[in-house]
């Protein structure tokens, strides 16, 4: 039998290509969209607003963050502690004494580990400033979301988030490596989760966890607990309130007790002989720490702190207070108004201690209240009736604030973007790395501790000045007290510390400035300590000056030496390093040299000139191979007369001699 192949019988017209494409498109539209795509479609406008805000915030903080403000001691401490966790496997670079919970710098250490920040930057503090930038961007996004959660428009939420991010006061403090900056996103996240409407059990538990992390990052954030509890109570569903609040309380308790367990496991919960304790650390923070004084007492720590805040931005804090008072009459923002005004009471309370970075806790709520007040004023202006006058009054206050803030913001932000205030500290570090013997003991501001240790200085030879008089382990390494210190590198922090560090004070009193960089508050001095005392050191300096003068006169008489610059004046004035003079004399025994100058080393005052530029040797330019050969001859002169470094360029051979 023959096999018959059956084919389908087509009836009706065949679909065209265009019709098939339309059919396929319709089928795609009926398929469920990917969750991410669906989220983007629904929130496209919000994402555009928020993305623009975050881009502006990141640029404003990121541009110039390595140069301004100058690194400070607190930054160095938190950076060194994070570095110690990663590199040393220890909670701190010195004995951890419970002054702050360690979770803050553990988060910094985690950031450094995940992003290789310490490997990507030459200066450790700047690596952690990058972490501050990330924390600020996250906090800005959370403030935007919190503003939307309480019912503000996208425009108002963006205004508040930008006020938080780009105020000069915010930029300066957000750039600085403070634990407060790490804690702020957790605090805002706690309030955001406390306003959860659906799934409150999970939301409140997350809020408590987030708040616990904030407190274990910076203990002062515990002040916000009553207001957070109020927000939870007010927002909770009455039917499930007892369960949701109980779970939140349990989570917060568990998180808080981890700090107690850490101290208990280490046997440091209570005070004891020759040991630190959690009880002592808490007592220091709450009771025994020196008062900041009165805000109205000129020269007090609090007065200086407030002056710094208001110099950077006198508007945001005052306008936030005005908005806070108005917010007391609005159910929507009343908790945040109470919290902000309570923080202000803490700042101005008599007899207490107010940390300089406490303003970081104020800024998010000031910005949120300003955003609410601005939107409320605009809405009331559009209404008719008695409330319209309030709207005009609020708008007038806002316009006046903007007029005052505009020039100040422009000037301060321009300085934060363009000024390189950290240059003196970098220059001092480079000088120390190039000129201080690795076996010498150097007392430093903590801002450069990690960098000097990574540059090859033994850890025990780089001493944070705060520990010289307060750490028993450090005192044990200094049996002769200040006389065992070789160098002190002073910053503004060290020049203005309290009179509680007698060994450091004596070291400074018996030291002389060898190199100095910058001026004013940014000035950094490298000081050499004279263990025999300042009077004996002055006599030795006079004798050394006489020796230099004598040796310089002898070298000037050598007919094999000629000059093309001001080199003769330096020899005649007795300012050239004696080892360099002797080395030149030895080389002149077999060569004719022409010297152009004895340059002053950057940062030094020219009293001792340790560099020489030789432009010709035996009538041939001392460049290239000729200069390198001459440098080798100097290096073969032996211990005491070989240069520390040498280089050749178009000007000739430059030799740098070490300090005596």
C-alpha cells in the first residue's frame, strides 16, 4: 500500500507578519512582569527624585573630602581601631577600655575588608572617610523615605534630604570619621520601620534591632529610645500591640545585653586592680567626664563647639528649632519635634558634657522638620481663611532663612570643595617617614598613627599622645618618662589638650621645632626632644653652629670648589650640615665640583641645610650617568658621610643628608 502523507488543511487567510508580531506582543503583556521591573514601573517617579537627590549628595560630600577638613585625632582613633581589628586581630590599637561600644569600628573594619579600602588609599583616615560617604548616602535615602512615610510630597522629601546632605555643617561633620555617622542610618531606619503599617511584628522587631545597633555604635543615641517607643505605641495596631511591643522590647534587650556579655566574658564587667571595666567606662561617659561648661561662657568647650557649628551654618539648627516648635502642634511630626527639641535641651543643659559631633544626631531631624514646615507653609498659603496668614508667616521665615543661608553656604561649601587643609599633616608625615629613624620613639596625633606604622615604624615606637600618661602599658615602655621620647609631632589637638598629660607637656617643653608645615589651626610641627633638657640642648646647638661656621670657612678656601648660585652664602653663614661639608671636602680631594645651592628641606627653616645641588664635576654636567657615578662615590664614603638619598635631573645631582 502506498503511504499517504497528511497535511493540515488551511482554511481562511494566513496571518501576516505584522499580525503575528501584534499577537506575540499581546501574549507578552499578559505574562507576569519580573518583580524588579514591576517595582521600577510603579515607583519610576520616586526613583527619579531619589536618584537625583543621592547623586547631588554624593558629589557635594565626595568632592574634596580628602583635603578638607584636616584630619583630627578622633578620626585617627576610630580608624586605628578598625585597622587593628583587620590587621592585628584586636579590638583596639591600645587597651580597649569601654569608652565606646566596639560595634562602630567593627562596621568600619567590615567596610575596609569588603572594599579593600585600606589598600586603595595611602592615608588610612581617608579610606574611612569613604565609608562616611557611603553612610551619608544611605542616611539621605532613608530620610527621603521617612519623609514620604509621614506623608510629605516628593518635592518636600527631596528638600529635607538635601538639607541634611549639603548643609556646610552637615558636609564637614559627615566627612569626618565619627561613630555618629555610622549610627545615623540605623537610627533613621529604626523610625522608618516603627512606622510600618503592615506586618508590624516583623517591622517592630527590625526597628528594635536597628535601634540596638545604633546604640551599640554610639551610646548617645540611647537618648532617642523614649520617642521611638512612643512612635511604636502610637502606630501599633491596638489588637496586636501587646505582642508587637513585647517582641520589640525583647529584641532590643537581647541586642543590648551583648555588650554586657562581652565585658563579662573578658572579666571586665566591674572595676578591679590593674584592669579596665565596663562600669568604669560608663561612669566616665555619664558622670566623671569634664563638663563642657556653659554655652554663654566665653572660652568654654560648649561655647567653642556652638561657635564652630554656627560658623559653618547658622540657619539649619535655628530654623529646625522654629520648625520643631511649630511641629509640636502637628500630630504627623510631633514625635520628631519633641526629639529634636529634647536634643537641644541636652546640648544646652548646665554642667554636662556635650560631644562636638553631637550635632550629627540633630541634623536628620532638623532637616525632616524643615521639609514638613516648608510644605505646610505652602499648603496654607494656598488655602483661604485664618490659616493662610500662618502660611505667609512661615513662607516669610523660610525666605529670610534662605537669604541668610545662601551666601554662607556658597562660601563654606566652596572652601570644603577646594581647600586642602590636610596638606600640612600629609607633609609632616612624609617628612617623618623620610627623616626619622625607625628606632626612634615618636609621639603623634592618632590621625597619623596607622600611616606611620604601615610605613615601617614599629608599633611600640609610634605612641598616641593620649596614652603616654594614661596607659600603664605605655608607661612601662617609658621608664624614664618623657626622656624616652625622641620626637613629638604636634597638631592643633595636641596644642590644646587639657593639662592632664604631664609627660607630654614636659616633652614639648624640652623640644625644639625641626620642621613645620602650614599655619594657624592647621599647623603641624615636628619637634625633637632633648633628653638632657632644653638648656643643655641650647648650649649644644650653639656649639654645633660654631662647628658648622668653622667647617664652612675651611671648605670655602678649597680652590677645587666653585659656585654658580648662593651656595657660598650658606657656607659662610654656618648653616650647612657638618657631615655634608666633610663629605664634600673628601670628594674634592679627587674631583673639582661646582655647587649651585644648598636648598632648604621642605618644612625646615634653613638653620641647618642638609641638601646640596652639584651642577658639574670636573667640568662635566653632573647629570645622567655622570651624576649617578658621583652619587656612588658619596655613598662609599662610609657611615656618617653617605647621603640618605640622591637624585639627578637637568639641574645636576641633588644629595640629601640625614639629620645628625
